[in-house]
C-alpha cells in the first residue's frame, strides 16, 4: 500500500522519449511510464499532461508539484534556449507554458543536472562531495556536483560536455559543430559505430534490420547482441568504451571528482558496459596515482534518474519570477 500524502511528479524529456514517475512521501518511486517524444513543443506539453493524469490515476493521490528535466540548454528561469536533439525548443519558455496547464508548481531543469541530483541524494553518489555524472542517451549530458552543491554556471548551462570536441573536423553534430563527444560516445552512437567497424572490416556478421527499404544497424540491436554475449557486438562495445573513457578522462582532469556516475538507457547493460570503459580510462589516466582513485559507477536509477531528480528539485525549488 502506498504511503499517504501528496505525490511529486518527475519527468525526463529526451531526444527520443518522455518518461514520467511519481515520488511518494516516503521517497519510494512509482513505476516509470513513457511515450515517444515526437512533434512540436505543444505536442510535448500535451504528452506531459496526459502522462501526469495517468500517473495520478495510478497513484490515487493529489499532486504536490511537478519537476521536468529537459535535454538542452535550460537557463535559470526554465527557458529552453536550444536543444540539439529536440529541434522544436528554441528560446522556448517551457516552464511558463507548462505552468499554464497545471494548478501546482512546475520547475524545469536540465535533464543531466536533474539526474545528478537524484544520484547524489539517493543513489550511487550519496555521500560524495565532488561528483561528475554523465548521461549517455540520444546525446550526452552531464551534471556537476562540486564542493557539496550543484554547479550550474553563471547562466545555468554548465555540464554540456557532449559538445566538447574530441575529434577535430570529425563527424557533424546537430549542434552545428564537428567532432563532438556525443557523436562517438552517446547511447545513440553505438549503431553508427558498428556500421563504421563493418565498413572498415574490423567486425562482420552483425544482424541488421530493414526500415524503409534500407538495411541499417541500430544501437538497440547492438545492445541486445551484447546481452547475448555476441563476440562481434562485444568488439563494438570495446571501441565504444574507448570513446566514453576518452571524454571521462578529460572531465576527471578538469574537476578531480570523488566519483563519476554513468547514466542513461545504455546502462541497462550493467557491468559489461563498465569493463571496457574502466580499462581504457586507466590507460588514459596514468597520472591517477597523484590523486585518490576515481570511482566509476553506474547510476542507481538508470534511465529513471532524470525524472527522480527533477521531482526532488521541484520539491526544494523556490518559485521563480
């Protein structure tokens, strides 16, 4: 039986899906529900309203407040100025527009910042003073918790690490630049990486799916093959681990955290994902002996972290003017 009292809703809006859940008064968490994130910002708002009603009906509780984590550049007033993977958001006052659809407080933050707060408060980074969280989704976002507080930067945009350049003149990115880290190490890049390795003759025999008459390899298929222990898919994962570790090493050199937490849907792979990342990370950081060992762990909340953290932040947030 669920505890008495109102619930706080948390949503995570990414480049592919909208996920929502309820945070109860005893800090237990409801089942995550989701739907595809398609259409313009009005469609997204309507989807949030639908999911909110569905969660409230399932929980049979009043709603206290609502937190939203969004993939993109979210300022300190809940305006989404741009989102490389959600093109409809451009200088969009998302919090203000959402507030018109609800009679409770709505609070909008960056999704990776939200996920970081979840892991610091209740998850894998609990008790740490300096944390870098990296969320591997359609793109890559990061949240920073430094000296026991969230670090958001002067405009609220800190943590957009997916757009640091790791390959000069590399692959084009939706942000308009080239060679961004997320083009090589996001969850969505796993399929592209597999195709590249096949073209170069490094792997063979990965199954493909057919869509619109064209054969292609998806990240989901590679992940499923990894779960089955397929040797060719494991080679893709090893190369993927290299790219993830390259970016993590840069972040560790800058921030010197106690722990690095990896989140996003791809973390459902579990320990098999961490093994190549840690191996490559150790090769990238021979100077690690100068600092205490940096722990790299998977997010406790997996793909729920952004929604959980958004709910927690909404409960704590002061009304914005």
